[in-house]
């Protein structure tokens, strides 16, 4: 199999002459910001498989437990900072009119890096959105309160690194909190609020997906960037396939060598961390970036 290209200079020329660009980002984009992903390696939260807490059924059964899990993830996401990869994509979005970035990440770091909202789609929602579990339509976007409510404060405490947050110790019982004391919907007054992320067994927002499909179908796509996620796994695989069909050259940025699978000699593969590679790749369009993500 012929390998994809790896020349940064060649990519810079391509980017300069490109108009329509589609990006799809996954957990690898936020890796340098230090957020756990819960994928692979059997990561547990207390004694729970995190995927067993990320369903409507789990929330119905024990909303307090599920809220503690999410209140803790919100706390980590709010403590984390966007990295140079987020800033580089945000800057590229400001420079290129026809750039659409899809992210699978729910950590809110791309919006916090100033990525223009009109050029960003949060495929899996956001940890920082709270919406009505009764589906009355209420949604509170970008809620930055930490803790999300006083009763969930034990999820938002900071401990010295040699100690464990009691909430994370399976031998310490989950603090007893009444259902009345977790967030309720101010609109219908009967529903509980839940994290605005897409849970297992739920489908992605249909309106958003059809809008993305319309964008993809409109006209030729010059570049499809796949950042920190496997291009051969859905949904990335679906978008990569469609973008290729519209003429796109596929560009994969990922530390994992396996993620270059399926690339052709006209594509590009850059092996490494997005926070280091993206600022280099986009430099010709966005300018030089310092270590904090500021354009010099
Ligand atoms: Zn409601």
C-alpha cells in the first residue's frame, strides 16, 4: 500500500489554495488539555463502567448518581484550558469563510477557544449545556457554574494530588442528596435538568445533521481534516467517504500510526499531537502561534 504524504510544506501550499474545508475532531484534540476520555483501557468511575451511566435509563433509575458523574466531568472540563490545537482551528475558522468544524468532544474547549459558533457543530452536545429530561424544549447553553448546583458541590472540590477526591473513592458512599436538590427545569417546572450530551441509545440532533449534510453536498470540498479520531470509524468514516466523493484530500492528524489506514498517496498523514501539529500546519494562514495559543 502506498503511504500518504507527510510534507508540511506541501500541505501548507494545499491549504493556501483551498476554499472549502471540513474538519472532524475527536478526543485526541483535547488530549493535551489533560481530559480523561473514558474510552478503552477499562477506565472506571468509582466501580461503574462510565458507559453504564451515560444512558437515559441510568438517569431515570438514579439521577443523583448520574449527576455526580457529570458534575465531576464538568468540573474537570471547566478547570482544563483550550490548547494550541483548539486555538489553531478557531483561528483557521476566522480566516477561511468556508470552513466547517464538527467535533465529537463535549468538553466545551473549542467554544472557549473562541471558535466562531457558526463554523462549529457539537455533534455530541456539551457538558456545559443543561436541558430538560422531559423534553419540553428548555436548554440552558454554556452554563459555567461550578458546582452546577450547591447539592453537587462534592463533585467540584479540588484535592492535593496525593489525595483522592472522596467522590472518586468507591469505598466512600456517594453523598446523600435528594432528587429535589438537583437541577429542575425552570420552564415546565416538572422535569429534571440533565446534561446536554448525547447518551448511548440516543440519536444525534437530526436538524444539525441535515444542516451538515447540506453543507457537504453543496459543492466541491478541498480538504477534509480528521483530528484526534480514527478516520476509519463512524461517524468520521461516513464524513470522510462523503468528502472524498466531493473531491476532498483527506488529512489525518493523530499520534496513532494505525489511524493512517485507508489513506491514499494524495492524502496526508501527520503523526503526533494536534496541539503541536495544527499550529505548524496552519501557520501560513493564521500566522505564528506562541505556546499559549496566542497569534504573534
Ligand atoms: Zn422542562
